[in-house]
C-alpha cells in the first residue's frame, strides 16, 4: 500500500473518530494489509502532521492517542459558532486542580493544609464530573482519606501526552496572582500529613464558586 493511501485512511479515521485514536487502534485499520506496521503508521502520522502545518486544524498527540483539533489561534473565531458562554471556573477550583496535578496522589486534607482553606464538596464533585480527577487509593492513616490523582481525560483536555510535559510551578506566570500557597517550595520532599480536624474552619470555598455559562 502506498504511503499516500495510508495517510488518507488515517486522516479519514481521525476525522471520523469522536476521541483520540491510539497507535494500536490505528494499526487495526491495516490488520488485513500486508507490509503496514507501526513504522509505516508513525511515518504516515509525521507526514500527515506536516501536511496540516499552517492550516486551521492540526494533528496533535495527547495521552489517549492522536486527534485533529482546532489551532489555538483559531479559537476566538471558531467560538462564535456557539451562542452560549464558555464555562468559567473559579480560582479555588483551579488551585485545587493544580495541587492535585502537581502533588498527586494527595488527599483533600493535604490540599486544605497547603491552601489554608477548606475545599468545598462542590469543587471536588465538579472535577470528578469533568473526569479530570479520580480516587487512586487511600492514605494508610486513621480515617483512610481518599487519595486523588489526575486522569487521562485531564491530559487530553490540556493537550498533554504525560504529566512530565506540565510546566514547572516556577514558570507559571500568573501563579502569584492565583495564590502564594501554590509556590509549595517549602514542602518539596516532605512527607504528607493530614490536616487537623476543625469543626468550624476559618474560611470555606463558596458552594456556588463554580461559574457556568448561561
């Protein structure tokens, strides 16, 4: 099979798919074709990415596989196709997500220790409903608090293949604007400890802190 035909088949499959396609699934497209292996598929993906260079869409690899997506600079124009406002997330939710992403596995109590405020149930529920976080285990301490970690969907949403691609906390430009607690430099290498229970915390995230589009 010619390389141009291999590219065309993968292009059609990637456009038709509703989710990223891993290499193994792309290879299944050619299960009955002799001489088409992973090497030919990888080469075809590289050529396909070059074909779309400078176009409105691009071929991108994320944690779940390969997908076509709108280029970032096209987003302001494409967004006009939808009349509803995009969902906006509160600072407390983004801080909580950042701590889970950078310090996973981490318990809710540990997040509260670092942030200095209680994490609302609504915040955790929203992150779980978005499938950005999940329970990955339980801390072996009294009470067995749940340990949270990020998911493959989290990586896909933020265009990451792995957590290694996340920028260092020190390189996040607006980190100080979010909260000084996120610097976390003083806890590097330190063991986690559960936050002491408090019947009435000094401050709690607002239950309706999540802003959604109308």
